[in-house]
C-alpha cells in the first residue's frame, strides 16, 4: 500500500522560466537513466525477491525513486510555467511566443505545445518511455551489479544537467538527486558483497580451462597489457590465427540428419545452387549504360 505525502522530499526553488532546460530535464523523467525507470526496476525486483533484507532495501529505494520522479516533474512544470501561460492566453504575437519557447535545448520537442507544460513520459528527444529500459533478470548477483551501473549512469546525467543551468535552486535540487544516486550505489554494493560467493553470477561454475584465458583478438598497434590481461591473472593467448578451435577440435560445424532430412536438404541445395561460370547482367550495369554481358565498364578507345 502506498501513501502519498504532499510535501516534496527536497524543496524545489526555480528562479525563472526556462523551457529549454525543462526539455532537457525530461531525460531524468522519462529517459532510460531516469527516475521512473529506476523506480520500476527496483519495484519489480522487490516483488520477486525472497531475501528479507534485500526485499526491504529494494522497496525503500523504489519508493524514494518515485519521490525523485516527483521532484524532477515539479522542476519541469515550474520551468515551463511561464511559457504555459503565454500559450494558454496567447498574450504575445505568434512569432514572439515561438521564439520564447524554442530556445536552446528545446528545439526537438515542444512540451508546452504537446503537453501543456506538464512533464510527459518521454526523454529529452521526445522518445516515449519504454519498459525495455528495465533489464532485471531475476538473479540478485547480476541485478545488483546492473543496479549499481544504473545509478552510476544516472549520476552522470545529473552532473551534465547541473552544468547546464545557473539557477541556484535547480542546481541544489539536482545536486541532492545526484548525491542520492551515490547513496543507492553504496547500498546496492553492500547488498552484493553480503552475498557469498557473489562471483561469478548464478549457480553454475565456469568451465575451468576457459575461465582464466585472455584471447588477444584484436592485434596490432595499440595492444596493451594490464591487470585485465596480465600473466598473473590470465593465460595470455596472443596469436589466434595460427591455432585451431579453443576446444581442441577443427573448428568446423556439423549436424546429424535423418535420411529423410538429408534428402530434402540436398534437394534444396541443388535447386538453389549458384553457377560460378555465369556472368549475368545486373540492373546496376544497365543503369550505367553497359551492354548485356559487358560485365564492367571499358575505358574509352582514345579516338
């Protein structure tokens, strides 16, 4: 059961209307790194969680993310307030209103016109919010890592939004939201490390002969060695071209078919066989004015 408190979690003070900034703020309202995505991610994880400690943490953070959604939505509404009134009452010449609401950052999506100044569930480019933003897989050691990454990405978006405004009240509110992303990262990381073992994710162990191997699959200028591929941590395989398949086989593929299946496959192969001796005239050649069978264009005779 949810109970709503009409006070915001953090006080919002907006100094002046700024439709362009309002549009950019939608990234944290209906964007992939935004507060709605975070709330839905943690709420659905909460519903499927069996561990009492993680279950309590997930619903606490999911509910807080909804309060952050309310803060961002309120900021968007306040930044759009002036333009909303201008449009509703048509107090200016059409061109003046258009110039006022299509400032920097608001060229791609006119929230004032389409949504009356309210915050739509879109990102800053007008792309509708999607449940595809939620990548929960139902394994705590994988989901907690994904949650940490999601909070990290959201923090970066908040940093960028803070850099785009000189409104002190907006900066303060965004700074609070950015900081809460860090707090949530810490909670998720603590919860992850409270599971032992927590790596690799899941139940099944890796195949031992491949788990400690690093394949240098891109060779040439720029090859570097570090802890991610050092001899202390991995068996470093540097020349894949001279080796067979890593399992010791020939690297070819095969499938066993029944007699009936094999007969049909052979029939299909015969029907669709290419003629390597053919040189058919293509539509591209005809478009270039080449005669049928000419193949490629010939150089001028020089006459």
